[in-house]
C-alpha cells in the first residue's frame, strides 16, 4: 500500500538533496511579527509558564508560518527547517521569551531533564556523554543517532560553532524498510517489547529507573519507532537486574548503527543563525558531529531546545505507553519529568492543552516500581 502524501514516508539522502520542499523561509513580514510579539511579551513581566498566546500576540502571517511548520512534521519528510528567525536582534534572554512564546502556537511543552526544565540550552558546558546519567546537549562530542522524548523536538539556532556541529538525520521508516529487505528475520526482534532503556536518572521519583519500548512499533497512523542506543546500553550497564540483551537484539541494533550513518540513508545539514529545525521523533532519528567552539563566550555554539507534544501527532502503539503515557492521537504526553515538576507547570500544561484542543490527563505512572521489579524478576 502506498502511504498518503500527507503522512511521513521513507526517504533516502538523495531524495532530500533533490527536493527542498522540507525547507521553509520566513518572509520579512513574518519575521517582524515575532519581534512585535516579543516586544509585547516583555512588557507583561510574566514567567514563561504563566504566559498565554495573548501575551505573545503573533500577527496572522507569523502565526500561520509557525503552524505551517508544525503541520509539516506530520507530512512527507517528517521534518522541516524554517529559516529567517530574527535571532540576531535578540539577546539570549529575549530569545528564550520569543521561543517559548512561539511554542504556545505549537502545542504543549514538555520537561526535559532532572531539573524539569522546559527549555534546554544546547551548548558545551563540559558535560560527559557516555556516563551514568550522561546527556548529549551539554557536550561537544559526536552523538549517537537517537530521537528525543516527545512528539517533536525543536532546535532554534542562536550561534554556530567555529567548526563542526553538523546535524544528521535519517528516516526511521527507511530503516525499517531496509531491515525488512536485508534482514527480515530481525524485524520481529526489533518489534518485541522486551528492550529496556534507562531514564538516565531524569524520571519522576515515582517511576522505575528504566522502561520498556520496542524499536519498531506497530503501524497506527503511520509506522512509529524509537531508538537511543546509549540509553539501551545504560540499562544493561547500570542495572544488573535488567534482563540481558539477546544475541539477536544486539545484532539487530548493530546493523541499524551501521545503516544509519551511511551515505545512502543519512542526510547532513548545517544549521545557521535563525534556523528552526523541527523533527518528528517517531520517524526521524538524528545525530550531530563533534564541534570546536570559539573562545569568546557569546560566540560559542548555542541552540535552544523545546520538546513539544503537538495536536497533530499520531496515535501510538500501546507498547509505547510505558514511556509516553497517553497514546491517543494529539494527546499531551512524553518528556522527562525530573524531580521538580511544580503546580505552576501542571497548571500550564492543563491550560495550554485546552487552548490547543488536545486530550489531557494528569500524569500517572504506567508501570510502578513494584510492577517493574516483578517484570524483571520473571526475565
């Protein structure tokens, strides 16, 4: 069956190179609208979590541009690059307000780390990657191919590196098709719900330290996938009670690791100042090369990251509920809650879900610590 053109489809690097329809450019009028909304937002003095759309009043043209971009994450490519945001006009503090303001037209923002932060600064602060609790956004090293913990990951570029930091993307649907063609015996292995992944210590205190999720999910609106080899390895390394990966599981993930960076499947792009990259985490796996920074602090590579639950997201397979929670199409879900979720955040997500017309249920643990202990004890 041929997938409809308005849902994500498999692509290879040459397809992206030959068709630039996944790139959108703001007009001067659209770009100026974000400046106008920022000027108003700064007069309110509100905390980010207290802001509403009326506090960041985008003109119709600018609002249409951001909504068009979010819609594109559910289209043919599963990704979009929007160029021309006036980030050079903004201080770092301005950009934080403007970025959160535009998110109010995208969906519901999700917490991203142990500290329950809603916007992460992607820049090298000397962090470590391959360690217990390690994350990639605060390092300058090359990252494994992975997807983030939400419907859509959004990266807005403020500063570029002196060299390196190239963004790399692959179509996970193409990865599934490649495995079906080359190693069909491993597709059922990757579709089993017996892969354990570490939360890297960023889970809600009431959750287990790890969760189960297949690499290849059942097809709902379209094929959805999830991988983060580092987190899968961490579950094996840090938790001796977790069932050991089988030879077939390891072989399947090793093959994916060889396919993803290949010239056939991997597309590389350089993010420039004012670029907004939006990736559908269920169909796009991404990476980044290592980079060298400038010496001047304000010239160092700096992007801001949002994790968004979006109103146009697909229904998820039931096996994805252990991590994402609500699997209904367009529901508020995902994120890494950390240990500092406030009543202010809970009020925000409920209010914003209503504004966006998204199904919403208060957070609940899908598998308790006691239930997970029983699961791993049974092997």
